């Protein structure tokens, strides 16, 4: 029974996070889910039927997953980056995922840790932050490449009347910033390649 309870907890928690990443569910709904799970738990105590305990564990874990996602979603952008939102900036960083090629554009997840200070005319280190870049197919880049991007820094916004929660979808990967069609170029940033990134870069190269 312990193994089954553990599997139900993991499955429910993951389902709650996945559901919250696609739908804008309030914390009040998650709280209601916890109350429902307690209701089923009481039913199990009275009737001693495993079905009610299964529902109680799964619903409770799913509600906890929704709460966990909300906490992560509200983590937001660091103070250092907030001052740049809405401005044209130049940032440097490393591509931390395989570029997502679509029909008309490519999406790149950039982990940026430097910005250019226009007053001091020099590069300044800044706490690492993920930025989603929407770029043209060419020039093409790969996982682990060090690139420089120049463009307007924005917060992700949901698409019009669409029910899809784009902001939450990105937040599950801790992405709270984006740039549309920035000017980009590669630079020599091999010092950024840690062993895990280098190993994964080789695997992606073999895959290609």
C-alpha cells in the first residue's frame, strides 16, 4: 500500500503541475480540491474502501501540485532585470535547450548572465535569467552556443482571447522574459561550457 500511495502522490503532483501549466486555475480551486480530498479520506475511514483512499491521495497531491506551480509562477523576474523590461538591451548568455524550429520562426531558450552597460561602455555581470528568443531560422544556432542578443526585453503575455495560458506555460520552465526577433550573433564563450552542458552538446551534435 505504501508503494501505491507513493506512486499516486507522484502522479497526482505531476498532473496538478501539468494541468496548471495549461489552464489558469486559481489557488482557491486548489484549496477546494484539498477539501474534497479530505472528504474522500473521511469516506475511506468510514467505509474502508480503497477506492476512496485512492481518490483522496490523488486529488490532494494534484492540489499540492497546483499550489507548487503557483509559487513558482509568482517567482517572477529578479530586481536587476526588472529595470530593463520595455527597453532595448544587449545581453550575452548560453543556449540551454535544443532550439525549437517552427514553420516561420525558431524559439531559443537563452540563459543570460551579462548585459552591456551603455554608460560605462562595458559588459556587466548580472544574476542569471532565462529569456525566450523568437528569431529567424538563419543564422542557425545549437544547444550550448554562446550568443549575444540585442532587442527589446518584454514580459510574456497571453494571446488575446485564447484559453491557452502562455505565461504559465513558460513559467513552468522559469522563463519570465522574452525578445522578439532580436539581432543575434555568436561569440567565443567557451568558459560558459560546464561539463554537463558540454556532454549534452556532444549528444545533440550526434543526434543531428
